[in-house]
C-alpha cells in the first residue's frame, strides 16, 4: 500500500478544548469515550485535572487521548479561579496553532466562563471574537444549528437599542457573503437557499413600522440576488420560523441575537451547536454555559458536545474528500425534519453564556 493511501486512511485529528476547569467542560469531554468516533479526538486540558474529575465521576480518563496543558493553579468543580483564566486561553491557543500547522483539521470548544476571564484582567467577549482576532479575520459570523435549523446572526451581543444602527448595507452584505460561502465550503451545499428576517414587526409593514427593510435590507438582497444568490426576504420573523416557510431552506439569517436564538434554543437547547463562519479553520462549539452547579455531579448532558464533534468531523471530512451528491429523494438544501427538544438530561445552565 502506498504512503498516500495509508495517510488517507488515518482518522482525522480533531482538537477538543475542555473549557473552564471549574465547569462541566472536563466532565463532558471525558464522556467522549462513550462513543466510537470516526476521527481521532484529542482533548486539550490538564492531565491531573481530567484524572481527578474522572475519578469523581467514576469514569476512565485513560480512554481518551489527552494533550496536556497545565493549569495555573489547582481547580475544583464549581469554584472559579481567576488564575486559571490564562489556562483557558492556553488551550484555545494550542488548538488554534495546531489547526494552523495542520496538526488538527478542526477544533471543538467546550464552554468557557467569560466573567472570570474578564475578572482576571483579560478583555474577552467570547470564543468567536478571540478566534477572529487570533486568525486576523476581519469579520466572522455566528451561526447556531440544531433541530433542522441553521440560524446565523447579522448582529450578536448588542443592546437592543444599538441594533438598528449596526445593520448597515455594507455589514449586511458582508455577513451574507460569508454565510453563503461557508454554506458551500463547510456544509457542501452548492446553491444554498437563505431566508432573511426583517428587523421590525411584520418586516416593517411597508414602512409603517420602520424603514430598515426598505432602505437597508431589501437593497442588499436585490444586489446579491443579481449575483445569483438564492435569498428570500426580508421576511417577518414571526412567520419565517414556521415549518412551511422553512421547508427547502438551508439557513436563516436573523437581524439580532434573540430574534433567531430564542427559536433555536426552544427547539434544540441541549442539542444545539455553535459554528463560527468566516474563519480559515473549522470551529464548532457547544451551545451552553459552564453550569458550575452541575460540574462534578455526573448530571451534565454531553449531547451538545457530541453534536459539535459530529459537525466538525462532517465538515473536515468534506474538505478532505470530493463532494458527493445529495441522498436520493432529497435535495441538498432540504433541512432534516425538526425534532422536539431533548429533555432527558438536565440542561447546562449559568456560566458566561453559551453562544460565544
């Protein structure tokens, strides 16, 4: 067998950062051993921490591959320590550098606690912004996916009063170009159909409830349609997320955080994932917080992490192989049937937010 054939048969290496050491990140990363994965998963974190948490949970840390990143000080489940803020960033840097060097084909991130990182004197607004800065990417787009939805955001963590001014023609056009390109590159959809929400109730009601749709959103959509993009909208957000309107779409663009994510998290809170679009690497993440109150208890669900790993493997495999056609009887842009939220496990709760 040739060296090339041997190399192609090797499982794809995926970096998984274990997140805030006092939270549920180590717990759910240890549970990756519950499945046989079609990839080589490398969990980044402190070996002693992971071994101690495994013992606390009755798990076997030897069943996962660990890349040792040393803690700055000892960590206990449920107890934040500002000294370990740098440790959290050390893991992200190691995964990111590994992706850049070709050591990993993708990175998956467990939740971090934004508050304790900022309390340590490190300005940090989330994984998304940090990875964009580290890769010198001028613009990224946050997308959350689950239950047959792929919801991207035109604006992210802004006060509602600041949203209208942040939606400019240039910014909206850039967001749509990134969304369209990554639907092709990372999701393998040649001609993605994207539904675009309006900003105002009833998409502005012909200008009677706001003019952003007329003056900003519609002109951008018209321009990009002229280039061949399949864009539908601006649509009233309260009807965009209905089954009949969603049918046949590949992604949905919401104008602000809660407009899109309230729907997504209702449908798939403990199963949703975060995908950062526009980066030169593949990055997926859980869509929940650090759940300090569940850390070390064995009650945290790994469902979102498993879904994030599945998505990273799927994207990385697509980049590593020629694209295949859609399954017979189903168009590439038809979404999977929406499923009800999984309530079998306690939902990870507080801790720095879960959509960064």
